[in-house]
C-alpha cells in the first residue's frame, strides 16, 4: 500500500545487503537492526513499539540456530516477518455477531478520521456477505453529516435511520429498535467526531454505549495521523473499551506508522483498512498479508480475492472457450481491462505481486491510470468489425480511430502491436494449460483474468 512505500523500500534495501553477506555475525545483525529501527521511527511508528519490536527480533536473530544456518539472512528476514505479523495482531480478527439480531456496531473517533464514509463502506462490505445493515445517523453536530450518511446509504443500497438534531443517545437507541422491528440484522451507528480530551463528548459516547450495548466498538483511525494516533487510541480505549480498529487512508502517501502502533498500544485488533475513496474500498485487515507487502513479498491471496469479486464467472468461461478456439478479440481485451480496473488502483494491485515492487523500482516503471483510459478510448473508437477483426485496420482507419479517441496514430499502432503479442502469448499459455490438465496438473493463474496480463500492463516505460 502506498502508505508503506517508503518503509518497505528501506527495509528491502537492508535485507538486500544482508543477503549479500552469506554468513552473518552478531555485529551484522545489530547493524541491520539499527537500520530497521531507524526506518520504523522514520515511518512514525511509536518509539515504545519500535523498542520492543527490535528487542524481540534481536533476541531471536542472534542465536546460534540463525547465525550458523546455511541461509542466515533468510532466517533473519523470516523473523522480522513473523514479528511484524505479531505486531499487527497475528491473524485476521472478524467482527462479532450477535446470537440474536441485530448486531450493533458503534463507530467512534476524531472528527475528520472518516467515520461517516467508513460507515457506508462497512455497510457495503456487510451487504456483500448477505447481511442486512441499517445506518444510524447519530452525528448531530457536524453540518450536513446526516445528509452525507443518507447519500452514502442511497449509493450503497442501505437504509438510513435519522431523527434530525435530537439527542444522539435517543437516536442510537431508536435506531436499534427500528432495526429489530424491521428485520434488519446489523446496526452501524455513526457518531460525531470528538477530541479524546473532550470530557463532555466522551461522556456522551459512554452513554450511547450504555444505551445500545454494542457488540463492536470500532475506533476509526487515520493511518497518517502519526504519533498522535497512539494517544487517541489509548484514551478512547480507556474510556470506552474499544473492540477493534478501522484504519483509514492506507492508500495515502505519508508515513503511516499508526498501522504498526495502535494495535500494540491498545491490544485490540485492526479489523478493516480503508484503501481508497470508493465505497467498496474497504478490506478486512490480515496482519500476515500486510507484513508480506511491507517486506516486498507481495500479497497474492488478497489479489485473488479481489479478482474473484471483480470477475464475471460466465464471461470468464466464455473467454476460456474463445482462447481455446483462438477467437480472442479487442472486445474481449476491453472486457478484461474493465474487470482489471474494478480490482482497484494499479499501484495497489502491482504491490500485491511478489517481487514486482522491487522490479518496478529498479526499472523506474511508472503506473499511469490514464493510459488504461486511453486504451479503452481507442478500442471504443473502432467499429464492431474492427474490434473483432483488427487485421482490417489500415492506415486510413488508424487515422480515423486516433482522431475519434483523441490520441495519436502511434498510440493506435502500439495498442495493435501489443494486442497481437498478447493474443499470441495467451494462445501459447492456453495450449500449455490444456496440456498440463491432460497430465493431471494445472497452471497457476488469477481467476477469470486469463493466463496472461492485458497488453500495456503495467503501462509506462517498456
């Protein structure tokens, strides 16, 4: 994720130097851990968390079992990975579910942390799981907060309960009763943002909690809040007893040490991470996957899950049949392109592919989201016949297509060359997969995306 790019780059450089040494001494390990400590502090991870983390890694890394092994550098990296995973919670923590509906979720946090938006995102996530959520507008202080939640509810297809500017405690209580009487199984209460040092407003949250007995109190924390996120998390937990954390803005470009600090200081798990502005940009937080991404080892499981959500199974089957008959067209490519764009920002997707982050850094590959839009515009400017039979596109047609898409003839030429290269590669891969299947094996690929990446992926320097 973008918020960890700087930290990830620095840690990967430390480990690259370790791997180059072969045998390690205790001094080598200490030097590496000193750099890891500096990298974590620079990423705004809380100094107490860093101190404890480095102590645990050092204790495990300087033992004879590691230093005398055949691959000591790999052992040290494995230890750092395991300790990073433990630091962020160890394993994915799921939401609690009430034995008798409705399950009540209370969202709390500072003003501007993204509570209202993430109430909508959480509702979308729960709907995908077959739940029937209700959003309750209990933020009566921020101008237009109720209207914002209503707009989000309309977009998410989720009902919103509101009583205007009345007492937030009464609104929350009535919202739960409304859900119970209408058969809705989950209530998400959006409360007003407040400073953790504001005793009166923190007291109001305590009264709301007492009134609705939530099964989950989730603290919404800005991942870019830095050291202050730790103080906020500690005080909210002391006053309310939070059950979990939602980290927002993990797609940001700042240091993001809050993600590595708040779980350690509260002892409560990070349950979700906001990864973008869209309503579906909320991911369950998996510590082991995040640790893998930070260390540049990718996150194939999350990528596959995203692909499974974005891919139309029927279209995937139809594409497989076309590949078998060598009938892959520019229309098929356009469909793949649209499905790929539904996976999320390309920078985020590429960071999930093991080793690709370091390769992009070394080759200075730039991801240009606009390039995908240009490619789709070129294909849309073609006639149906041209998309299905690109071999008929001569010079005059290329000029017309370029003019219609607002691009250059050179762009059209490049797309057609890349398409032919990809079609040839996909034909070879499809043939290879059929051969493996006949022999009882199966080649790896992402569900529905075909055995090859679309032309121009990743876009940028070639």
